[in-house]
């Protein structure tokens, strides 16, 4: 288990939906007396996030620019001093609707992979030294999607998104294998179908319910779970 929660950090293109609710959750914990530092990164800052800045360090960041990611990691190191980073949550995700090999353009595929996969790689690599400082209570948590399960795919819709999440799951597996030596775990988590800009109003889960499930996964997982693809209750999903 990650018993010593000292720092939470995540990247979201816009801190809304799941990302915003994660910030709210941990800000509430901080106000309740938990000794944690919260760092949030996104392309823009929303009015809802501005209301939380008393408890949150926020940086405007475009994750598809590696130099910007490296710069923010350097600033974060100064904030954290010698505490290190315990929890890195990569929650950025964009969805495009191109369908199948013929219906999904090169531009669409590249755009989605840049954010949903390559951006996560950049963040994880840049923040690895801080995670090492936070080990053994340190982990990388990638927000994936059940739609990225290869064994569960038999239709061609949302092609770029499916491919990006399948690739993200492999990146998570590789991260777990490589970072094992540093006592850092990695987990891919399906958040469920959530009422966000991406999930739409018909989704059964509110952002609050989703974040409660995510936090339970993060707080209850152990070394044996590293490299897995899971959903609520740490139930494993086939890759």
C-alpha cells in the first residue's frame, strides 16, 4: 500500500471533470489536516480550479512539448525539496470519433497519441527522479479505459482512442517492469463511464463517484498489483 501520502501530482489538458474532481478531493484532505502538497498541470486554468489555488500549486503546461514538461518537473523539485513525489496521476485524454482504418485519419491518430500516450511517457520520464525520492511509497497511476482492452475489442469505433489506451496499457506495463528496481509501482486504471465532457451526460457515474473509486484503488493497491490494468475494487481487466 502507498501508506504515506505526501505529494499528489497529475496532468490534465484542462483541469475539468475527473481531473478537477481529483484536485477537489485532495484539497479537501489537505484542509482537513493531511500533510500533503498538491501539484496540478494543465494547458489552461478553469475558474473552478482558481477557487482551489490556496491549496494547490498549478502550472500551465502543454504535455506534447517535452521541454515544457522538463521545465515544470524542475520547478516541482524545488517545491517538493527532499520529500519526493508519491503519487503521479496521468489523467489527460482526448477523444476523436474516426472509425476504423479507413475512417480514422493520420492527423487524428497522431493528435490522440500525442496526448494520450506520448504525453504520459514525457510526464513519467520527467518526474521519475522525484518518484525515486518518494519511494518506496511511490506510484504512477495512468487513467486508461476498458475500451483499450485488445481482447475485448470487436468493433472499430473510436479507433484512435482505442489504440491510444491499448498503447497506454503497454506503457504502464513497461513502467512497472523498469521502475520495479526503484520500488515504484505503476497501475493502469479504468475510471468507469463518467459524466464529463468526454463521457457525456448519460454516463452512470458522477465525477465524485469516479474519484472515490480511483482513490480507493490508489490507496489499497500493493506491489502485487503493479503492472495491472484494473477498475473499481482493483478488479483486473484483461489486456
